[in-house]
């Protein structure tokens, strides 16, 4: 009876053929199969078996999952380095002097010192006697005695008559009598003007042209014409001063600003052109404003 002796297959590793787009595995070689049992001896040697195909590559082993090791302990602190050399002294300017602090409270008075010993008595001569002091006030009058009143003395002679007293104030005036007042006498003639005397014409001016009551004599020398604006006139108002036939003779519209309150004076030496009233011409139809017109003149002037 013949027996076939079993033989172990040799193990070989062959690389797997690459496929397009695949990655070659890197797993470890699989485990060696178990050895077959030894056949009875003496059997004849059997035919060599065909080599088995290489086993498939095993899967890659899992990555170890052990925990991270503990952090090592901190090393010891190194020794402190030596102190560096002191730098040079700064030369900055001195800061400003601080403000004087408030005055402290006054301290308490110190204790009184011990009284010194009394000095030795002086040996000088006695000084002169001082003047007598002022006499003291008279003492009060003593009480009246309790004796009886003496007899009445004889009556003295009549004294001299005193001076007359001052006159008393005048009494109030009595009421006016019931008689009729007589008629007023005729006005006397106007006196001649004092040569060289300055006379004044003054009249109020409102919203329209106005003139004086008194006429300015022909030939009178006008020394000054003044517009005294007491209440500003409306915008566009103009005022001139003159006479009936010469309305700008003494002050033109360029000599004043009636829309602004003030005193507008024009000094001059102008002979009056006619015997006429002083005329103040208001133009521009103002709705507000007031003034005075003043003309100073001499008639006749003194040579």
C-alpha cells in the first residue's frame, strides 16, 4: 500500500499587479499556514505540488490610540544676573517752585517765664515833688435845714423895660376886588435890534414841509443852520433848509441824514436872500420821524 508524503508549500510574496487609479496596499504578509502531518515511512516521494498563489495582502494595522505622555516638569529658574552699571546722572532743568502752602495756625502762647529777682534799690536822690492834682468834684449839697421860713422881704423896684420884639410875618393877601380888568394897551413898536446880537429861530418839523412863524430879514447874516433829528425818519426821506424862493440856501439834503437821529449843523456866513420865513422842505413821503429846525443869525452884524 503506498502513502503520499505531504509537503509544506513554500511561501512567496509577489507584488500585486497595479491597476489604473489604485494604490498599492502596504499591509504585512499573512501568517504561515500550519505544517501538514508527516506521512508514514517509508513511502515514496510524491510529486511536487504546485506552488500556491500568494495570499492577499492583509489590511493595514490600526494606528495606536495610546494617550499623549504627560508634560515634563518646568526646569528650575536660572540664577539672577548681576546688576548693570548705574547710568550717568541726568541734567534736566530745575522744575518751577511750587506755590506757597497756606499759613499754618498760630501756635499757643508759651508758658510765662519765671519772674526775675527784684533788682537792688536805687541809691539816687529823691525826685522833685510832682504838681498838685486837679481838685476833686464838689460834694453834693447837704439836706435843707428844718428851721421855719423867715419873713418876706420888701418888694424890689421895677426893672428896666425890655427891647421891642421882632415884627410878625405879613398876613395873607386879601381876595381880588370885583372890578373889571381894563383893555390891553396897544403893542409898542418893536425896538431896534442890538447890533451884533445873535438871534435864533427854532420850530418843530414833522412828516411834511413846514416853515417858521418869524421871518428872517433880508440881509441878515445866517451863522448856523441846524437840523436836530429826534426821531429817525423813514427810509428815502430828504430834508433841506432855506427860504421860500431859495429852499436849499442854508442846508442842502447832502448836509444831513434824517434816517439817523442826531444833530446836523452847518456853520456858515450866508446873507438872507429875502425877507421870508425859514422853510424846511421834507421829501420822500415819510411815515415816521420828527425834528427841530434851528437858524442862528445876526441882524445887523457888528462891524
